[in-house]
């Protein structure tokens, strides 16, 4: 089978497409209910960029097949929930990091990590969503649970032209929210407005740590994919009782300039969103929401088609913030 294999030598980390024996796929431990999948589509996330370049210490054992997301068809199953021919997808569970992932024509994983392909989505569309889109949906669900509803102040989306931000903008726009999209690339304004953004906020307006513990109450809530000083700044601008869903740290893990004042004087909620170890039932709910709440015509405009051979270069690009929307690789 064809696979994109990452290896590490004294000269550094390399990534290249190779032909390998399917017998090398992980076999699991005794008692594991394993499922083998013919991968039809995969995608590219920020974590994939790290795995492809050796960053972040995510890959522990080399050689390795990255790819934290994949969709395809079951070819063999020990799990009674899945039969040969079933359409399935996988995101998270550290697949592509510590377990061989979706950058190959076949994958073998634990059945408990899979979910059925939601009705109304193709495998290609599911990978256009991928971990980034699932994370965006989980963020919207969390904000709704904490009182966010259409009709009030705008909702801020940082890193809006990236994978999580693009999907979050499209979902929020369809649900009737005013969306203020933050980007450092002015040329992406038309793209973001087409997704549903009602206002474009220059990244420079929020990039620096806040100079005061509270600013003007500007936003009802936010989906933040940046972290760092920007998250600190965003917290000062959230209206009373509002929430920020934190989904990423492209701008750093340390919240420079942050204080507890927004939490104490405005009752602001900071909601951590994890998509890696999310329980199965929550995944099923979120994926069904994706199928109904994400405008599929807009999803198509986010897709950047690619091949396995393209991924090493695209991995570097996504780490540098140069990838717009969602990369989809067709392996069928």
C-alpha cells in the first residue's frame, strides 16, 4: 500500500511517500477490537504539520505514518458495531501521533475510536470538516450551553481563515449570529464574508497583550484558535456573562497580560475545548450537528485539494499560517 512515512535520522526528520506492506499496520493488544479501513480521504491539521516536521514531540517512534483524521470503508472488523462495507471516520485519539494514522491507503485502529459517517455527509466532506471542523462544532455547542444565542452582540472568531476558524465562521453564520472574523491577511476578507462573517477585524487590533484588565464590552462570545496574548486581549472585550471557547495555541501557550478581572467582574467563562479524547456520544452528537448546521455549499469553497506527495510542503505551510480553509487528500 502507498503511505506517507515520516522518519528520523541524524540529519533530521524526513517525510516521503513509500510503498509498504500492510502487515506493518498496528495490531493492537490482546482483547482490542480492531477494525481495518480502506482510507478514501484524509486531511491536514496543525498537529499534522507538527508530526510531518518533527515539531512538538508528538511522534515518539519512527518510522511513522501521520494523519490524525481519515474516512473510508471497513474492510475487516473484530468490533460488532462495524461490518465490512460500513462507511466510517476517525478523528483524534492520538492516531497519527502515537498510532499510525490516515496518510496511507489503509489504516488499522481500535473500533471504539471510529464513528459512522453521518448521514448527509460524504467522506470527502467529512474530511473537509475533520478535526478542525469537529473542534469548531464542539466550541459552538459549548458556547450555546453557556447561554450564547443569536440576536445579541457579535461573536468573535480568531484565526478565522484557518481550518477551525473557517468552519466556526460558517456554522455561526448559518445559525444567525453576527460574526466578527479576525485575520492578519486582508486579502482573505472576501473569503470570510462569503462564509458568513459580518465584520473583519485586523489581527493587529488584538495581537498585543491588553493594557487594561477590562475593555469595552464588544462581543457576546468568542471562538479562539490563537491563544497567547490575543486570548488575554479577547477576554477583556467579552460582555457580561459571555464565554470564550479556547481551541488552539498558534499564538503561544502563555496568556501574556491576562488577569482574573474579566472572570470576577463580568462573569466571563473560559471554556477549554478538547477534540482528541472527546467521548464517543459527544462525538456522535457533534458530527450530527455538523451535518445539519454547516452549509455544505460553503464547505466546498474551503477545500484545497492535495495529494499525499503535497503534504510535506503543506505541513510547513500550515505551521506558518499560510493554509486557508481545509486541505483534502483523495486516496480512492
